[in-house]
């Protein structure tokens, strides 16, 4: 991937609905080479899909919670069971495997505190194998972007 590919990606991260004509103009390419590069980025799995950015509060899920999870054991079976179960829970938007004091960091969205309690009691606790959970509630956002930085 070269700088031009990165320019294409950054432009699409800012506006995934732009036309090929607009994309080509923004990255200083003619439309045909721009489209060829775009198709190659998709075929090579660098661009993995397109989606809409939605206001979570307007959607009805105004509460974001980051949940640090530590497992009781790290056997292959325990890890696979936990990860497969987390992948099926709609409220979990992202799940990261972590270094440090927790094994996983979950980004969870819910309607309110009561909804979060139901999520923990009905979705997380039944999974079993969890040694501890530490929840941090988001009360403001300073920066949120999907646009990667320019690499050097």
C-alpha cells in the first residue's frame, strides 16, 4: 500500500458515500485509476466494508460503558467459549484482547443504568468463567474518529 492508497482510504473514512468522481478529485487521480485502486483495496481485504455512523443517543442507546473483564482461567476452551459468547451479544460493539490487569476490554451500549444491570445479570454473569469485571461509564466524548492518521 502506498501513499495514494492511504489517501483513498482516509477520504473514504471521512465520507464513505462519496462518488468515484469526487474521490478521484480529492486524491488527485483520474477516475479510472482511482476505481482500480479502490477495487484492489477491497479485493485484498484492506477495505473490509462500508457502514453508516449513527448517533447512539438518537438511536436510543445513549450510555456507553467500557468493561474490563478478567477470566478465571486461560485454558483454550475457556477463552474460546468466552469469545464465542461475546461475539453473539448485540450490546457489545467491540471486544479487545488486552495486556495488563484485564484480559478483555468491551465497549458496550445500553439505554440506561437499569438496562446495563440487565445486560450484566442476563448476558455476562451467565457466561461463567469471569473472575472480575470493572465498568467505566462514559459521560462525555472529547474526540471520536474513524480516520486513520497519515503514516510515515
